[in-house]
C-alpha cells in the first residue's frame, strides 16, 4: 500500500467506525420483583424511541391471533396459570427475529430465570452478534413495601387494556383509558404475593450472578422509598453516562487514527 492509498484507507476508516457504533443494537434488560416498578419505568420510557418487549403483552397478542403458540399459552394460562419457559423463549425469539430496524429494545419481564438468560445469550451471539447488553436491577431493600404495592394494585378488567392503578392513588372504580372496571387480580392475595416475590428475588440474584460471571456488570437502581420519577432519573443518568463514555472512546479512537 503506498502512502496515498494508506491515507484514503484511514479517512475511510474514520467515517466507517462511527457508523458501525451508531448502528449497534442496544438491549436494555430490566430485572426486578413484581411491585419494583418495571412497568412504570417502561411507561416513562415511552417518550424515547425504544421498542418494548413485554412478555405479558406478547402472550396476549399470541392468544388473540389464535396461533399455535397462542393456543398453547392459552391452555397453560387456563390450567396451571404458568406458561413453561421454553414456550416463552420461543415466543420471544420469534419476536426478536422481526426486530431488524429497532435500535434500542427494552426488555420488561424477560429473562425471568438464569436458564432463560443463558438461552438469550446464545440467541444474541448467533443472531445479533453486534448487540450491546445493558442490564438494570430495580432493587428493593424493603420487601414489605413490594408486598403492599401489589396488594394495593388494581387492574383494568378489559383484557385488551389491563392498565394498572394503585388503590392508594385512585378512588375511581373505573379505568381512565377505557372505562373498564378495576379489579384486584385473583392471584394477588397476600400469601401468593409473598411467595411470588421471594421466587423472583431468588431468580434475579441468580441472573445477576450469571451476568457478573460473563463480565457484564448489572447496574443497581434502588427503588425503596423513592418516587417513580427518581427511579426514571437514575435510569436515564446511567444511559447518558454510557452514551457519553461511548462517544469519548469513539473520539479517542478517531484521534488515534
Ligand atoms: Zn382500561
């Protein structure tokens, strides 16, 4: 390579590198127990162009579409109330296959177990090798607060809506969005809620341990005794910091050239 082609080569590279980094897919994973405010955080994030993966919504869509997967999910939700992991995994992967255009995807409620986290890693390695994982744990230091949040939770009865309200903040009997009746979920009884939270915490700790071993640090956001706005602020700060440090290393890369 003579000196002129070297120069052109470098100029080409300088333009090329930022393009690769900008096109990199970002995957934000939210871990946290029921009542930790994952859903509310996702609501706040709607102002950005994030694509949201909500396994709950996906299940409802599959059931409504009467697909083979949907029929299986419906069967389990009518009988055991719990859809096996492999069915959820298949549903998530089919959905991810279609997310070619999405730049940032936020995962609400997935993965729920270490096995699912491992399967997701395999999927990303083969199908989205240049994606960047960013994991957040909405951590509670007060389990009692989580229990009370869920026990005070009211859900819109309309299956298409399912908006969530808190009894402490609303006196209304009907949904603001669709006028559906607000009910307490049948499985939101105190005993079941406590068991569910304990199970979630155990699973989350295993997932965090798994990612730590992979060398992907999990960012902890404390959710006890803080408002949803403060949780959102901390989350955004993390993302901005990351964007800034990516930008700095990118500028440094360019200087090096
Ligand atoms: Zn509603």
